[in-house]
C-alpha cells in the first residue's frame, strides 16, 4: 500500500527506468546512492550497471521489496531510514558516489540543500523532481520562479534538464508533471558553505520586495548601506534580478565589513 504522507509515486515503466540510468552514465565502477528506493524498480535497473547500489527507503513496508531486489542483485545494500539523516560521506568512503532518485515532493528542498552540503562526496545527482522544482533550479534571473534554490543550485553545480516525465507515467499519477535533471557538482565552489547558503535564503526571504528589507532583518542599516555602496546597487534592487555569482560577492563584502 502506497502512503500519501511519504509522497510515494512510483515509476514502473522499464524503458523510462533504463533511459534514466543511461542518461546518468552509470558504469561498473560507480557506487550509486538511491533516494526513496520504494519497491526497487529503479534499484534493480541501476544494479544491472553499477558496482554498488545503496538503496535508502524510509517506509519499512517497502523493505521486503528491496530485500527481494538484494537477493537478485548482491551489489544492492539497503538503508532503512530518512535520507536527511544519512551520512553520505560515510557511504562514499574515500570515493565519490552518484546519487539517483525519485525525490519525494514534500521534502525536495531540504534534500537538495543536503546534497549541496555534502557535495564533496558526490560526483553528480540525477533526480526526478516536481516540474516546478526543476524549473526553479534551472531558472534565470528575472524570471518568476528564480529564487534561493536557483542560486544555491547554480553556484555549486551545472544543472541541466534531461527529460520531462508526464504524470501518467507514475503509479499513482501525481497532480503535476515531473522533470528528470542532472546536477554535476563543480570543483570551483569550495567557498559555498552553510553560512553563504543561509545568506542566500535570507536575501530572498521577502521575494518581490526590495532586497534591503530582507537584509535589514539580519544586518544593521550601516552594514547594508556599505554593502550597497560597494556593489553599486540602487536602493530598489530585488534579489530575483541578480546573477548567482553576485550573492557570493555580496556575502564576502558583508563578511569584510564585520571583520
């Protein structure tokens, strides 16, 4: 029995599952961490190509299905628990892993930010997400859906839409279509840490309003005025008009003000 509270919508179509694994470039050298393994359909498909698959599943009633997959594919390991509490670095060891999964819609944002935070252990992530989330992650400045998730994702990774998936492909069909996308983490983003990510979220906390209103909740008026002078911002600048790299420069300028 699928549970609504776990946002369980499964893909059973073998052709689509094989295409997802192919687009992810899974090879016999790869360790793959699968988020929300469900009944193991994608797990089996990944296991046919990968060296090792770590299938993570929160719903204990799904574990027997995954045990059956492990019997068929000895390279499958099962972790019963919440991905948000899993130590990906511990699973990776001294290598990097690839992450795949049909992400539960209810906690997509926290999962993406977790992957960003643990990206040093992750080569790439290939994820099926709600269409709106995929559009936000790949959005350009000035568009309606551009926000903190867009900036954070694009600062640390090259994000690309690989495939659109209609709702009817899922069992049961969700109310919205989905996007299968790739996040390939970059080596030049070492300075994107939790503090910078928190700053980005703060800057967007009053979306559609002048950015200074959001910043004044975390910084003094003098600090904000100094920042605007350094960045040559008009007082009317809005966060959703700024390129991702600008937020890194703003954060560094504010840190320098406080030193």
